[in-house]
C-alpha cells in the first residue's frame, strides 16, 4: 500500500467497514477517501488520475491514515475536517458554525435553469438561510449585474459566510443580514433562493451522526418539515417584485409540501436528484394561493 490509488482503496474499505455515512460532498467511501487523500497531499480534487500511481512517503501515508481515523472516530463530515467544501467547482470555507453546503439550487444556478424565469431587469437577489454563503456567492458569480442580500438567523453562520464573501472578493455585491426569516429583508427582490430547514421530526430522529454534527437550526423543520416554509410562503409575496420568483429546496419532503400547500401552483425543477427536491413559484402564484 504505497501508491496513492492503493492507499485510497484501502482507506475506502476502512470507511465502509466502519459504517460512516456520506452525503456532505460525496456519496460513497471511495470518493470520500480520495477527497481526504488529495486534500492531505495539497492536490486539486480533480487530480486523482494524474497522480494515482504516485508513491506516498511514510509521512504522507501516516497523515492520511490519521485523517481517516478522525473521520471514523469523530463521525464529522469530511468538510469539517478539511475546512473546505466544493459546490459546482467553486471552493468554500466551512466549519461547524454552518451547515455543509450541498444545495441542489447550486446546480440550477450553474446550468442556467433559473435564467428563463429572469429578465434583463433582474437586479436584486436574496439568498435566504444562506449558511456559509455559498448560494449567494454562486448567484453573484453567475449574474454579474445583480446585487445579492444573504440572510441567516445564526450570527455564527454569517461569520462563516463573511469569510466566503471575502474569499471570492464579493464584498461590494453581497450584503449579509442577520435575522429571523424575511424580517431583515430589504427588497423587493426579483429572485429569492432558499434552502431552509425542512427535515421532518421523524427523519431528524433517524439522522446519522454526520448530520447531527451540523447545526440543528439549519435542518429541523418541525413535525412535517414545513414550519419555516409556511412562514416563508405567507411572507414572500410582499418581498418579491411583480415578476419575481422564489426557488425553494425541500429535499425529500414533497409529499408534506403538497399536503401543506394543495392550492399552490409550482414548477418542479430537474436536478441530479430528480424532479422533487427543488421547486419554483412566482409571486403571482403565491398571491393567488394566499387569496384562494
């Protein structure tokens, strides 16, 4: 076990045997071991093919083994160990003050799926429940002409977001606001992005340790997962411009969402996880449902 690829395969087997859970940037043991290995060697995460047969020194092997030990014993997501997470090829700082960024909304920004709902008048964007600020940064990078507000209830999460805004030199275009829901919003906005706490209480009780290492505030959505979403949909129309849209992630809670909002007309967006994780709703549809 001296080459990089051999070390990765051996440590992937260790991760599998230990029964760790994935979902914070990787979906399987091999990719997780590769992430930790490449990070420990200070290599880009896409550099495995070029370095697979590289022999590792005893010191390099020991450093990687220690990282995998920490991953198994702590049950922390790898992103908390490396202090780094990637979304759509963009690097972000992250630590335990904020949820590990993994929103499928990032895909929709990157592949321009949202663009058809915008116009040349789109100028104001809000990232609600911003966490470490990743969606706000991706929005600012994708649409150079917009100004972005980013709101979170957690002052600690906003400290992490501030690091990422500075990391990508976007201090002039992203404004961080602290408060509950839309209370600190300074719209109207042409686009609101929101990956809120939506995990229902039964699912929360069954979460693996890796997810319990994250701030519960960013995950727990009440008995049906819709506590925050109910408030958001009631308040959103007055914070959206006339042609504004809300893009909302609800994870695996589509059944609960449709039970809670049976009259609401929404468009389900295609992501790598299918068509029931993220929805888009217009200001007009929200107003119509409120008055139904």
